[in-house]
C-alpha cells in the first residue's frame, strides 16, 4: 500500500481588507497571508485492492467531534481528486488526520488538510500536475485552499523537490479577488504566540455582518509588502490591520478581551486577529518571549500556542 505523509500548516493574516460584496454573495478581498509552523499531520494511503466501487474514501481523525464523511473538507478534497483524475483506477483513499490546529479558528486548518490531501493524491497517483493546476482544483473547495497548497509545496520535504523551480511555492502571498488570486511574496520571519478563545466564529456570519459595520481604517497592503521586502518592522506593524475585527470584536467580547490581554505583553501594533477569528496572534522578539506570553495566555485560553512563521 503506497502512502504519503505531509504536514498541513496553518496560516495567519498579516492584513485583511474587504473591498466590497460581489453579486454571487462572496466578498472581494485584499490580504496578506503568512504560513506558520503550527500544523496537523496528514497520512494518506492508496489501497488498490478494493474493486467494489470506482474510488472509496475512508477518513479518521484524533478529534472525536470532527466529521469523517463529506462534511469534512479533506474528504471532499479526495472525492474531487478522484472525480477529476481517477481515470480507470479502482481502490480506496485512506486518510488519517492528527489535528493540532484549532478548529473554526481563522487559521485555515480545514483548508490546510484539504490541500495536503490534494498534494498526497497527486503523488500517490503520479499525476503530472503543476502547482497552478492543483490551486485551481483547490479553489473549488474554498478560498484558503490554494494558498495552503502553495505553502505546503514550499515547506514539506516530500514536496520541495517536485516544485523547487515553481515560483508559486511560497510561504507568504497577497490574495485578491475572492482570496484565490495569489501573488507570492517575501515572507515574515518572526516568532509568534497564538491564542484562541473557547468559541467558534462563523466566517459566513462575519462576512455578512461586515457590510453594515463602519470600517474606520484599512491596511495599505502595498506599504505592508514594502515592509516585508525591506524587513521594516514599522511598516509591517503599521499595516497589520484586519477589517473583520470591526465585526468580530464587537459581537464576541471574549475575542476583544484576548486581544487586549495580549497587547499588554507584546510590542505596540504587533497583535491582530487572524481571518474572521476568533484566534488572536502576536509577533514576538524571540522564542523565549513567545513561550512566556503563551504560558500567561493559557490561563484563559487552553488553545494557546507558541510558534513561528515558516521560512
């Protein structure tokens, strides 16, 4: 039985701007996404012995509350790959997910799992597909999946050789459109602390609510990108703005509490909510500072982590 093991890395948003609603109900965004070391472990096996159905899918996970059928994005990723590329293959795709990334946290945990399955099936079936091909497939599952595909190609040892010359293999990108139009960027090198309050936030609900909320400040993503290129901490922190905070912090006071607490321990301007929340992250000077702050955040939020960006 052939198998592929990959790390499915989380992401944070160094910025997130919403430019308006589209006719199809989605929103046009402009944001800088950064991969981080916090990850899930994904094992995918291919068993060609099962001939009862064209392609069967089995999924297991160490989190009892997660669905293991088509409600799971990783399962749907396997089904989509089978639909597009199985050909006359017969067998079973077996997926095991060891979760570490908090669920429904604004860290793209589910999208990252789906991206890993897409990569794994490509390798298991020896498919001649580019990163662009994989990203186009991933975009059918969710707006964060293509970035996760790009990041995993850059960070996983099992994938690096396959995509060594592909410019889309990167740890950081500017995302526009609905989040699937991606431009690789030089990434941020920083230690981090993450803290997720004990609640889940509906991304759809936040985006629906943001249209009726006043947004007093927007990030200048061009300036943020200049900060990344020149390693200017001032330009980066100045533009670490997530406009979705204007909805989430108001409607979920515990997220505001978490951000306020972290701001007291991190440098000014270096604390931000990721995605639609509720996870809050802070940039730290070194690993020791991130560990120290993490220990204090654990007193309130059990899902707090010290980590760093990937590079």
